[in-house]
C-alpha cells in the first residue's frame, strides 16, 4: 500500500471509531493525572423542572434536617447548564451520582401524593432504567439525556465517571431470611408490594442475612470480612454474587451504561462490601478504570482492594483522615502513632505501582464539610486543598467547596454525614424562589482551584511526579515530586506545608534522587518574585507562614502559571479610611493575586503612606480585567499582623486612574 493511501485509510478508520465513541482516543487504564469534581446531582442545579418529583417527595427548603432527606430537583440538564462553571476551575473530570432509577418509598396515590425517594441514587429500584428525576419520566428520553450529558462533557474536554452500585439494590425484603417483599402501609394503594424491577425481583438473588454489625467489624479477620460481603448495608438488599444469574445481571447493567454513554470511568459504591477479586473482574468486564469506596482508615486493609487483583484505585480514606487531623485540627504531621501525613505516606509502598491512582479528598457527601471541621478557617481550607492538588494521587473535590461554605448548620455531624453537608447549590424559599446562589466564579477558593489545576496541567511533576519526603516535623511537612522518566525527566517541584499559626522555616537536604545542583534557582510557581537557590551544601531553606504553603519549581522549567508578563497593568490607588494604628504599625494590602502577595502577609504590598491620619494611601500596578479580592492588614516591625475584619473586598480592575476607597 502506498503511503498516502495508507494514511487516508488510517484516517478513515480513526474517523469511524471516533464517530462511534468520540472519546475513544482517551482510552486509558488509569485516572492518574486527572482532577475530579464530585457532583451530587439532586443537589446541584435544577435545569428541567418537568422531571421533578411531586407531592411529599419534593422540598425546596433546607430549614431543618428533615428537609435534606427529600428530593430538591437537581438533574443532568442542570449539570449540562453549569459545565462552564466547572470548566472554569480547570477540572478534567466529573463524578456524578448513580444513574439507575431509585427506590420509591411510595407510589403516587390518587391525589398525586408521593413519599420520599432515594434522591442520592444509592437505593436502586431499576439498575437498567435511567433515573427519572435526573432525566425524564419517559425512559427513552431519560437515557438520551444522560448520553447528552456525557457527550457535552467530552466536547469540553471533561471526562465522566459514573457512580455505580453493584453491591445492593434498595430495601425491599421483609426480615432475615425473607422471601417476601414489603407491602405498602401509608400513602399507597392498599396491598401494593414494594419490590425492585425485574429481573432484580427474585429473592434468591440476595443473601437475606440481616444488617452488617459494624460494632463487630474490627479487628478485621476472615469472619468480619465475610460479614461485610454477605450482609445488608443499612437494610439495603445485598446481592448474592455466588448466584451466576444475579452476578451477570449486575455486571451487564453497569457495562450497558458505560458502553451506551461512553463514560470514562466508574466509582464503585460500597466496595468494602465486595471481594477485591470480584471488583477486579467487574473492572475488567466494563473496560474502564475504577476506584472504590472502602470506608476504612487502615492502609493495610484498604490496600487489599488496590492493584492488579483489585481495582485500579481506591478512595484514600486513610489520607483523608490525616488531612482532617493535621490541616483542620492542627495535629502533628509527624505523629507515627496516629493517623497523620507521616504515618500514612510511610505506608505508600503497600499500594505498589498504583499509589498514584489513589483518590485523595478533604471531604465528600458522607463526611462533614472540611470548613466546618476547621472551625470556618478559610486559610486551613485552602491549605488542605493545595495539599491534595499537590501530593500523589488523583484529587477529587465535593461540589460547593469552592464557595467557602461548610455544613449548612455550621455544626459537625456525628457518624455518617448525610444531611446538612449535602446542601443545594441554590438556596430556595418554600415556593422555590432562589434566595442564595452558590455558583460564584469569583471566590478566592474558586480561583485557587483554577490556579492549582492550571499548575497541574503545566507541570507534569506536580500531577504525576514520584513523591519523596524531604522533611517531617510536628507542624511542617515537605516533599519533592520528580519526573523520573520520559521526555520531561528531571522536572521537579518542591512542596512545603505549615499547619501552625506562625511562620516556620526549615533548611532541608535535597533528595539523592534529585537532579538539582548547588546554585540552581527555584521559583515559586505562583509568585515569580519569590526565588531561592540550592545552597552549596545541597540544601534548600523554605520559610512558610502559618496555615500556608509554598511550591517551587526548578529554574529550568520556570514558567509561573499565574503572572502573565503580557497582561496590561494599570496604576490603582487604595485609600484606607479610619485605620488607626499604634506606634510601629504600618498599613499594607494583600490579596488573591501575585501582585498583592497571594494572601501572604510577608509579601503584602506597602507600607502605605499616611497623608492625613488615620487615612492611608497605597499605589499598586494591577492587571486590567482581573477581579481581585483583598484586605488591609497592619504589621509592626516584629512582623505581628492584624487583619482587617469582615468579608474580603472585591473589585474588578478597569482602566488607569481608578481609586478603591474603603473603611477599615
């Protein structure tokens, strides 16, 4: 075959493949390097009111805990409508709620009254029907809407991960050893039997052994593991995978959705309640990488579900607990006797070659919002987020974290968090009128996530480098990430984190595996003016302010991701009124961009002049068109800092000659 003819033929084949599945060129056996946004569909955005539940099943409000147990109207059209919001943060993938039709706690009566449904999707009625509340009351229209969502994501370069539920269906069987289903008692036609859709309505497909007794789960042993795999999770009927018909039906249902939609991966619910070998078989069968939910803080237990005999990855619950302990509560990074960064990372070898496939997170739909755990401290939140976007693994962030909001009632929930943490991205009144919107693209945390994703895209070392510890102490932890092979071999970033309330500086030896040499320049990827050098003894000294971090890259790959030298800059005058000071204090400005110091008091611009006490003025060149957030601070000669109270100021930079005037 002549070369031109071969090329044309190859192009035709590729075109045909892409026409069948536009994302086939993305085929991958791993999600390593991705950045994931977790969406609880019912609590995201109501794009189509025609698919909303009716009667008692639906509520607009979030005034009390019970309100969170009803459907709120979010749907797949709502996700489609907000893809630009997600893309604006730089995410490369979304993880969406289970897609099967959920259990009806009740059927509509003659007056249209309907009881609550499994709004989250984990209590399944019909695994083979697309969720009527996320798509359409019409089954065919509903499945097409799901396909439209996946296609719309792919058009924007966003992968889709489906949440799949192979372990169980809803709660239908009546009692231990039951072969009969529950019957209606309220709000339904008399004698209506509650049962899953065919073919899942066969009692012999289930174990029927009663609930898991989590009080007897630990210590893990063969008996407790068998209990996890054969008993019901909170009453949800547990599939008996020793029954070949049941197993085939579950596997085929999941594969059907992956094949039909072209989804790129799967998150496996309740993986802890299934054997690793069974999950490995499922992953092989559906043909996309998966990660599972093994709600356990013991690395030696979780690792059994990871790798060539389990799943590609696993939600990293041990590291999650370490992040909450160390970043939210300021515990000891270096504590080898508790769940800490040091103790978890020291066990990374147990994951083998799949350590980069572990999925990292600071909270999720089952855990308290991190900001509530941190007592509302946004510096701690942003420090923790920067950490999971920097460390090894695949970062996933629960919807709304970027809006700087904790649990809706601002209090921690004991046990499984499944009410106040699952707030809607729009708060509504009783009649459905929007009274608060949480799709603000100008919060500092929204921009932080966008900056971190941009950095991960720019620097392979940050998203995929081999992580090696450089320093571990009670309140300072540092590591390097280096590309060890391939075209970008040698690219390296150094990341340092401080979880105390004060500045800490450490002189650290460069790792033996590093290519860095004495005299090499390291540049802060978010502040090109922050430069340090490798000392002649091959050490590096990095000061980090309280509840903050620094990330440096070698000068050879210097390309800061925030500052754009071609950006038009204009002079702006800050006028701070009524800023009274004591002897030795001066007034400065700091904020969310490089030119204002990225919220680091050490890099705040100033001091301001004081033409008429207690009013102050400060001139700064800032980028046109950028929306900034900022605050005034007072600093004395000893470095003591007093922050302006209240919310951040926000301002969009226009043309030259403008003034920003505000009171302290």
